[in-house]
C-alpha cells in the first residue's frame, strides 16, 4: 500500500509535521510505503532522515511559499507530481482551505482511491475566511472519503456543518509521553546549559515564531514583570522555535531593554529538555486548532497559561489557565504567582488518549479503511 502524506505548507518544525512525525515510528507499516510531499521546501533534516529510514521519500516541488494569498500556482506542479507517482491513499494536511480543496480535487482526478483531509487549526473570523469556505465547499464535500481534525472546533472551521456533525473523525495529537515525563536530572542539566540560575523563573513558549503564535505579547508581559522585580535574574523568557518573526522579536526585546532576558533557541528537533528547564509555560496564540505544545507541556508537569483563543479541549489537567490576550497585566500576575511541578500529569495525559501509540493505531486503521 502506497501512502502519501501531503502537506499544504513547508516541511519545517510546525505542528502539522510534528503530529505526523510523532506518530510515524509507531505506525504498523509492514504493508505500507509512506512518502511525504510539500509543494514548497523542507528545512527539517530529521524529517528526511526518519522517513528515509523507514523506506519512504520526502518530495518538495520548490514553489514559492507566500501564506495569505490565494494559492493557485501550486496546482501545475502537484498535478505533474501525481502523473509520475501513484498512491493508494493520500492524507492531506493543511491550514489552508484552498490547499485542502486543491489537493483533494487533483488527487481525485489522478485516480487516488482513498482521499483523507485533515484540519489542524482554526483561524481568525472574518470575510476572507467566510469567502474561502464558500469557494472550497464543493471540492471539500465531493472529493474526500474521510474528514479528520485535531479537535471538533478545527473541523468546523474547515468543513461543512453536516460533515462535521456526521462524519468528522477527531484524532488526538499524540506525543511520546515518556520523553516529556518530568526528570529533575534533565532539568538541572538543561538549566545549566542555558545559564539559568536556580532562583530564576524561566517562562517558556514553544511554537513557530509567527504572528499567529503572538510571542511579542510575552515580551510585553516580561517587561511588566521586570518593572516590578528589580533583581535582574528573577525572570527570563525562552522562545523555543524558529520563524519569520524572529528578527522583529529580537528587535522588540532589545527596545524593551530585555535583550539579555529573552532567549531564542532557534529550530530544535526535541523540545523536551527545554520544557524540563522552564518553570511555567505560556502560549498567547491568536488562534489555534489544538496545540501539541500544550499537551507536551502538561506531560512535563508544568503549570500552563494559554490564550482564550485556544480550544478548551487542550486542557487535559486542572493546571491550565485560559486568559485573554487583551490583558498583559493579568498574564503578568498569573506568571508571578507561585508555580510547582506536577509529575503525575504525564500519566493523566496518557489516560486521556494522547500517546503516540494510540494516534498511530488510529492512523493505520484509517489508511486501511478500518
């Protein structure tokens, strides 16, 4: 059985890629050959190594990636790819309605027998999304065989209401729980490597450095906290990830007088050592379908502050607080409150069904039509 994981964005360090790459090592693929495709590029070498090791290929078509525009120039290269590569199943991942619809239509015309579309996020309400949903509804209703989403809310954001009511399959964003389970030795080593003092409260945020993830908000929050705490070592912020907003965020930190207090890790293959090192996780996303990073943080035993734009389904424990990103003062107060570690949360996350093993089993069954 030949399976294509088709992505509507670059293969990098985002949540969509993490969702599938977390599950891949646990998929029973003895009768499967799994390839990955992006119309753009791949800058995450670990994806290539892992897929190749399992006998698959990673294909990129080198189209220009310009998020926010109507994506139509990708159609020709994708169509040409389908002419020269044949698959039994295509599993389409994208944060763009137009890409989901385009892939599904082209896959149908190419004769791929089983077409699965997968919504991984929500977005900002407005006329642009409403028009996009109307324009893509015909293709998204006609061509896919299965409809998946990371949450009910993410499904409703992309697909027609009746499909979400009757046919939507919610697949949990599974993680390798044991890798994130709290380990004090790893914590101490990671903080030493980062140069973080024992008395410093390290605020951590995992995610691509983009407008959606809103990390600049945390710099503003840290400025408020530092104004109330004259000791330079009291609080620091670590931004775990890479993205197009990095330069602007670095400038923002410098202008706020926080150049030495905001740590940029760049792209990392494994976020778990950083989650061990931090004291409180914060994610002020402007929109989000279902945040894998929040599940990882809970498995690490952390207290977590999330924006109220993130799905409540993300909260698997009672250590998650949702706050509005309209109130920096409230975030500052919450971060400055006392925080502790909760090692039992790893088992709670597993009991809620968020292990990679369970996600992999669901995917394998989906590909086999079971």
